[in-house]
């Protein structure tokens, strides 16, 4: 029994060290997400072209922060207040909504698996705290915008801008950026190039919030 426990402890340590090494490496290189890797293993197509943050329209970071994580520039990877509020409101079937920050979503996309589970969330939270410290805000958002899924097999801002609007990511206007942000919670069902009435309304709300979005940590 003691030998088994020792082996488990060694495996856990090896996993922690491996994840830590990846976080440091991703400070300098932009990898494929776990979902992209799964698609490539399955032989399904992937569209993506990595671009630095300075080659992405400033409207898109503002739109994503306004839509996904309004306190992005003020927390350290985890929005503890929002997390507590979600857990307090959770019913017998668990939380009805998420409390994932952009940092948490980025480490999930790059290092963990999709889907909801208490185990994944327990791993995701400390990874987000470490990643926020190692990457900083600009790099975190740059990684997020290069791995976010914007449709079936469409990953990253550049591929999304080209697919839906026929332009590069640095030429997106405020409305187009808001449409892309509005589609993120359900990218396979929401087409920013041909928005439904619901998506258009949601984008209009995001566009209004963009004017007050705190993007000070990106400067």
C-alpha cells in the first residue's frame, strides 16, 4: 500500500512539473489547443493562423473582456467573488452558469480537457493563478485569442476574421468584434457572419459595454 501511494505521489509530482514546464514554454510559443490536437488525431480539418496581439484589432480584446471577463485586468487569474457567487447559487444539479475567467479558459484550452467536471475545475484554478503570474495579461489574452474556437474547426481570431468577414484580424471593426465575442459561448451554433436576431442583440449589448471595458492591463 505504501509503495502504491509512493508511486501515485511521484506521478502527481511529475504531472505538476510537466504542466509547470508547459506554462513557462507557452510564455514564448503559441501551441495548438488540446481540442485542435484531438481534431488532428481524428483527421478532421483545423483552420488557424497565429498572430501577435498587436496584429489583432483592439476592438476584439475589448469585446472579449466586456463579454467574458469584465474584471480581467483586476484579478490574478481567478475571480474569487464571481466564483463564490456561482457556487452559492448552485442547485442540486450543480452551478447553472460558469465563473471561468479568460485565464481559466486559456489554461483549459491549452492544458486540460473540454467538458465540465469538479476534477478539471480543481486543476484549472491553480493553473490559472500560476499562468497569470508567468504569462501576464497581454500574453494570456494573446494566447486566448489564438486558440479560442469560433466554429467547427475554426480556431483563433485570424481564421475567424477571414472566414466570417473576409479580412484579417487587425481590420475588424467594433461591430464585427462584438459579433465574434457574442458567438464564443456556443461557437458551433452561432454564426457571426450570418447573425441571428438573438446574436445581433447580444452583440449590440457587448458593443455598448466595450466603451467602458477595462483594457488598461494590455497597454
